[in-house]
C-alpha cells in the first residue's frame, strides 16, 4: 500500500496560507514529488484574481489590492497542483466607540504590530455604533447603529485608510442594529437587527451605499451573526437559542432561504459563531459548553461533533489563519481562552486561559492575516489590548495597550 501511495504525484509548498501587506511581496517555493522522488521545483504559477495579487513565473507573489486570492502551482507535466491561500491587507484597524457615536482608525506598524491611533469620525448623532465591517476590497465601511436604527456608510481612502461619510450617509436598518457580515464577493451585507428580531439583507451599490433587499424573521432578538467561509450561507441562532440555523444566500439577488437547523445543544443566550478556515467546522460560543458542529457547504446541514466544557461567557471569538487555534473572549471573566483544533476532525483540546483585565468588558478579537498579531476591544475602559501570537503554540504575549480615549464595542481589520 505504501508503494502505491508513493505513486500519487503531489506538490509541497513552503506556504499554504499567508498574509501580504498591499504593495509588498512573498516568495512561494515548492517541490514536486512522484514515484518517491523529488522531480524538481519548476511550476506554472497562476492567480485566481490578479487584481488582488499577481504571481510571476518564479512564484513571486505581489499584493495589489485588498482581498483574498488563491495562488496555484501546477507541475510542468500537469499531473499535480497545490494552492496557497493569500490575504492582501492594508494594516488598518477600525473600531466603534459606541458611547461616543464615533468610529476610530488605527494603523499597524508593519515591523512590530503595534497600533497607532490615526483618526476618528462621527457615525451620527445618537447612533451608538456597535457592529463594524468593511467590504473585501477595502473601499467601504459600514456600522450597525444600535441607537438610531441605521447603518452608517463610509468610503475608505485607498492611500491613508481615512474614512469619509458617503454622499448618502445612512441606510434604514430596523430597530437596534448590531453586527454585520459581508459576502466575500463584496455584493451583499447581512445585519443582525436585534429590535426587529430579524436578519436584514442589503445589496452594496457601486458607490458604497446600500439598497435594502428583504428582512427575515428569526424569532429572537440577537446581536450575533456569521457567514460561511465560501460566502454561501448565513448562520444565526434559532428562536430557542439552542440550535444554529443556516440560511442559503442566493448569489444572484442576495435573498435568503432557510437551509438547515443543527442538532440541539445546551445554551443560555450566547450565540457567537466562528468558522474554521477549511470551511468544514463551526464553533458556537454556547454556555456552559462550546458546541462544535461539522458543516456541509453544499447542503448547509450541520452535525454534532462535540461539546467542550467552558463555563465562561463568550462574547467574541477568533480562529487563527492556520486553523489550529480557537480563541474565546470571555466577557464577564476578563480573560481570553485558547483551544487547539484538530483540523481533520474539528475537535478541541484546552490550551490555556489568559487573564487580561478584571473587572472588564472584553468584547471582540481580530487576528491580522499574517497570524502574528491579535487585537481585543474593551468596553469598560479606553485601552485596546495588543498581543503577539506564537504560531506554533498559540501562546499570546502582551504587547501592551493603546489608549484610544474612548471605549470600544467592536473592531475589524483591513
């Protein structure tokens, strides 16, 4: 059997994923194996979207524009291929200062990962901005405004990252808008409208304004919403809070249809959902145990994998780009927990819990596309927390805080 397996040609790349800052480059290299022999490192290289990242004949990848792209190496005889998933980023963090009706911008130091505040802009009087998201191309930014039932619409300066209110500044969003997600193709926005107990769907116009598509009743008022990695499904808690519901996105018009409901799990109200980079697993921040579900990206069906006792209130979470570490933001305990992920089964094993600040109101975490740095928003104080990440162990090391003058509700990385 081992002899037969060795007959299958394959390519090993030095990077199967990476984050590249816009305007910079990364050298991809590989080796081609067949019949138990290394047959060389000469490939045909291609990019799934040259407007995001180009690749030359030697595997040098250049970051052109914000977004995600697949770089493919094809053996000269055409018998094997290998992919590297690349994210091109600008190095900006945007955060909502909900109590002050503002949006803040920070710029990441490319060498150290340290953030520097670079500006604030109003989200509108009485807006109370909560959720925040950019389109994948990095042209537009949207906030869900809990206080005045709108979504604020901004354009992003492609050189500085500065925000400018769009000509049409707000879009009606139902009562108490919360978090938002955007499809990977940048066509649609989906909003958790807590007060109207619904998911609201919008189309993104060419100028960055939103056009309302429809509202879909969920039977519960909730702040959390998630989208599948391929952009084909929305996830939202059921009306009992004890199942996860998947909704299929119609790619031609953005409408939603309910696809499936997960097996029942124990839960109080928590509903934060994280998706694994391979698209096959979902992690529900349920209480008192984290629920792990497998996900069928064709049907939208979900099946139970395991529950992992956690007994802490999860407000936000993040999965490392390498797919090996799952971090939970424990809002009541002022801590961050890390679990190791088996990417083949989706199962978790406890790694550590890091006490950050107590009492506090830690909210959400973002990890930069290189996987080297993480940032956490905090709503009791004015400091944002900064960490470096050991990509082998998942360990978080504090890089100190950055004082933003205002309390943060959520954040996003571009």
